[in-house]
C-alpha cells in the first residue's frame, strides 16, 4: 500500500471515530431530554428493564407479533409475578420521529382513563436497545382484522354482527368524546381508523395508538401544522389541504370508520369498479338519498332486520354528518353521539334546509377525475379524489 493511500485510510478511520463518539453523545443527550420530557408522568407508570421486556416477549419471537405500524412493531407478552398479559410496542430505533412519537404517546396515554381507551401500564427506555411502551393486552384483535381481513378458518372469526358493529360505533364515539371534552385539555387523536381500534373478549371497543395525538387549546379551535400525518382515506379535507387540525379532524375520520362498519368496504380499494374505489365519494350521494338506498349501502354479509333498521338509519345519518366537507358545518362528536343514540331529531332533516346536502363540489371533482383514468389507478389519486388542491410540502404517512 502506498504511503498516501495509508494516510487516507488513517484519516477516514479517525473521522469515523469522531463521528461515532459524537453520535453516541447525541444519542445520550436525546435520551436525557426524553427522560426530562416524560418526568411529569413517568412516576404513574411501571418502568421495565430491557431484560424484563426480552423475557416477556421471549426475545421478540415472531410468533408473538400482534401487529406492525409505520414506526413500530407490537408483541404479546406477560409481565410480573401475576404474569399479566401485555402488548409491548417497540418503536423503531433508527427513525428520528420515534422518540417524539414515544414521548407524545406516553404523555397522552398515561393521562387517560376510560373504558374505551386501551390502558398504558408502563414503559422501558434503554439507550442501546430503544424505546418500548407496555399496554394492557386486548385479546379480541383489531377492528381492521375483523372487518377486512380474509378469514382463514380461525375460530370465532365470523363476520361481525350488526349488534357488535353498533356497540363498536358507540364505544369509539364515547372514547373520542372523552378525548375532546372529558379531559383537562382537548386531545385530538389524528389517526382514528380500524387498525387503531381493538376489541376486547366481550367486544368492547378500545381506542389505541396515540403516537400522533396532540393537545389543543379547546375543541373547535383549530391550529395549523406544517406536516400532515395520518392515513389516506381518513384525512379531513381541511387537514389534508391546509394542515388545519381540530376536534373535527377526528369527527371526519370517525365518519369513515362508520362507513366501513355499515358497508364492510375499505376507504380506498383500487380493485372496485370505477366510481366505487373511494368509499366516501361512492357513499356520499347514497347517504343523502334516504331509506331507499340502505340495501345498496349495507354490507352484503349483514342481514337488515326490522329490529336493527332504526340503528342502521341512525348510523347512516351519523356517517353523513361526520363526513361533511366543510369543517365549520361538521358536527361535534357529542352531536354525533346523540344521533347514534337516537337522542336527537334526525340531523339530516335539520341540515337539509341549510344546504347540508350541497355535495356538488365533490361530484364535480369526481367527474373531472373520471377522465384521467390511468391516474385513478394509483392509490394516491384515489385518496385524493374529492380534494381540490394539495400542498406539495405536506407529507403523508401511510400507516
Ligand atoms: N394493547 C394491545 N392489545 C392487543 N393488540 C394490540 C395492542 N396494541 C396494539 N395492538 C396490535 O398492534 C397493531 C399496531 O399497534 P399500534 O399501537 O396501532 O402501532 P402503530 O403506531 O405502529 O400503528 C394494532 O393494529 C393491533 O393489531
Ligand atoms: Mg396504529
């Protein structure tokens, strides 16, 4: 090796050494600041060691994976002398967003106490191995699995009955109402969707995944964010287009979940016939046509009986109100709850007079996009149907 080559190698090595120690220092600083940020709530939770996490998940064995998201993987496990069943969420080490999401989720989840919210039990911070959140295990699987996953002959995986769908709708509305109005500060979840809704053994719905949740000053006081995060198909128009967040962001997403419960369809499905790929756009005109369209909307796997027809009508009314494009006209979750429970005059008839059914904008956009057939094939195009403009700086995370 020539002397110049050796010198170059030596320089590179030195440089690597410096980078490594700097990276280590940065990592430690990040963990110190993380500890400081969570200190107001940390004492309310159990702090697990990494060894306990490893033992609980049997070294993160593949058979224990409960689910995966954009920034994490969740494992089933048991902890403590009582061998309590838990779900351990391991945040991806490499992602810069992870410690922010961990902090947000820990701070918000630990402040919540509601029968329709998954309880956080504890956490683990290990500078070498990463960040972990320990939740109470919810045994019945996610709503996503029950509604949309192909059945593989698993015991108890029959189609969700109407009564369970109704119970889930009421349960999640209760959870959202609690977040918006039942805590000290209004919390916006920002990622309401079936994979973030778990079912207990008696089919009680439990909201989970507070990785995007945020505190706001009060319900109905929107604020602007620079980066749009969430899931295609569930993003309210004002959030998608302008980064405007408020309690109404969750109301819109909840409306899409209601549509999924009613129809059994996914929010975006490229394999559907033209005009049916985007659930909101397909359902919107049908929702406003009244009772004659119930059969068209209803999941073909369900049977509509007289006993549950009023519940179905109310759920359709609630869904229609939730997906109102204009944020200021979209009702609050408490109004939606009243519709679902039948405690209020049918909302649609009241709103009709004030132009509530004016969905012309959506239909206009739809006919324009029908012309660009190839574009419609892409997931992005389908998700953006009905959206008039899109800011390039905004980033979308598919979870
Ligand atoms: N407490 C829990 N009990 C049972 N399963 C859970 C629990 N928490 C999460 N899961 C499963 O793990 C999946 C991902 O969890 P989630 O918290 O949504 O993570 P991510 O932020 O990565 O989306 C869920 O869709 C669900 O299937
Ligand atoms: Mg999730």
